[in-house]
C-alpha cells in the first residue's frame, strides 16, 4: 500500500503536488494526523482524493458508496465535492479509525452527507439492494479487505446506475501484482480481481498508475 504515487521519483512527485494539488486545510490536517498512526499507509494519497473529487463533479454525482473508510480522508474529499443534499454510504467496521473521520466531517459541516454504517460492508450493501436501491448510486469507491474485492465490486455494480463509476484502490499493490508466485492472500486476491474485470463486458475499464493503482470501471 502507498499513500503517494509510488511509481514516481520523489522529486517528480513533489513537482506533481506543487503544480496540481489544491488540498483544503482540513484535508491536510486530517492527513497529517493520520500520518502519526502506525497504520498510516492505509491513507489514500492526496492527489488521488483530489482526482476522485473531480470525477464526482464530472459525472454530477449525488449518491456515493464508500467501502472502507479508515480515518475518513476519502470520505471528506468526496463529501466536499458533492452538492448539498448529496449522500455517501460509508461502510466500515472500525470505530477507532472512523471516529477520527467523524471529527473532521463535523468540522467541515458535511457530517449530514456521510452516512456511516459500522457493520460488515457486504451486509450493508446487501441491505441496500434488498431495500430497492439497485441502480440509484452514481459512484462507488472500494478500498477495504482485498480478499473481498470481487464481492464488493458485484454489489456496487448492482447499486450503480448505468454510466456510474466504480473506483477500486490498490490495484497495482506497490508493484507486487506482477509477482509470479506471491505468497500472500492479498496479492493473490488483487491479481484475481484484475484478471476478472479486464474481461467484464458490463463495464468500460481503465487502470491508472495514480497512488497505488486506481482502477476505474464505468457501468454500461
């Protein structure tokens, strides 16, 4: 995992941030607080957060799914990009990390936009489908346990409208996806997911080398 675009040299990465990153002060403060944690590599890169915010504006998104909240940086980046009345269904199981995010959502006055569900994400997504919300979401961001990526993807695809986007994080996995004989389940799971979606005719696809690899899938 990486909280910066790992494929760039450090000087080139600094240049990229200097000429393109417009990180609001609250997002920067949240990122800096998260950086003090032992698990800070779970934080998405700021350039990725800004890119996803731009995507939301481009597709005029109002309803978003997030699978994996961590300390809430991606939630906050997306919430700030949504119009008033927007909605983020935020799925996580860790109250310790999401408590951090909730403090910042409140300070940014977007707490009403982020609907945090502390429960296994598959249960939350299945309940949304059962409640009749299939085809009503505009955007989904998946950044949680890698071994369940395929399951999260299928639920999110069901919940998305035609033309909606799924963004899947860590799909380059710091370069380990090219290992021929990986010895860990996360790498194997990402390899399987990448092989699955490249042939999925239900979507248009592009894997971008931003941060730790971000796969975009547009529902046809």
